[in-house]
C-alpha cells in the first residue's frame, strides 16, 4: 500500500465537512470523510474547495482571418483569465473538469456560461473559454478590391451597460498593408485589442494583399 506524501484540510463549500486533499506522487486525491451513496440513475455533487478571494479578469475573444467574411453578427466567447497563485486568491492544484460561471441577480444565482479547463499546477496561468455571450456580437465583411489588394471591416458591439475588453486573433502570416488600429504580433498571429464602450461599438479596417 502506498501512503500519501502530504495532505491538508480544506473546507467544503456550504457545509461543515472537511475534505482532505492528499498528494500521491503526481496525483491529487480528495477524500470525503463520510459515506456517500448514490441511488440508481441519480447524481450527487460534492464541493472540493472554496476560494472566495480568487481574482480573475474577463475579456471577450473572436478568432478570424483577414479574408474571413461573417455578415451575420455572431457571439464572441467570454474568456476568464487568472493566475494560480496565492496572492491572486488561489495557489492550489486545480483539477481538470467542466466549468460553470454563475452571477447573482436579486439575490439569486443565474447562469453566465459553461466551459471546461485542464489541470493547472500552482503558479500556472489559467484561461477558461465560455462559449456564446449574446451581449457581445462580432461581424466582418469584405469591402472593395483593387487589383490584388482587399479591405476588410470588423465591427464588435457591446449591449452591456459596462465597457469591456475585446480581442480578435487573425490567423494570418502575411503582414497587413494598412490598419485603422494597431495590431500586435504574437503566437504566430495578429491580434487586435480594444476597449468597447457600454452600449457601443468599435470598428477595425484592414487592408491586405491576397495570397497567390
């Protein structure tokens, strides 16, 4: 029998039960100190940890290319970004699994989005993608063509009462000829980052040369 190298107690959300997290080599084990039974065709949820001081940033993202065309506006994805560090309210091994984000309205929880995340060790950066946010829409259309040069226009709209941060990733290797806003080059793509005002919109125009 293998013994745990290290263990520590953590409070289970909403109860007085203490779950014990154990380190067994590279594995993390969670022991529930009471018997747990599940009836046929039923489910039972058990909270493993509670980190009420965890801090994260929210932004909205869309993936595209210069030649893409999306005439009908589509939802941008909501992205939660955080760092798994103690000074950021975390600092615990985070297991992979589904991710559900709730907000609160009139004292009652309501669903904001669902996604998934992979295992994250202490000190790592965490990014969770929550698909489909109806309040943030993106559209892109191709404008005039002159020879082998084309111009594209991207519009992002924000129906929320608060401003938000938006970014789009253009998966293009070719350098644009001209843009109405600065683009950054990183991770093999061009990125546009913009602050979109409450109940407002931002527009980006890109002039590029068609590939042979």
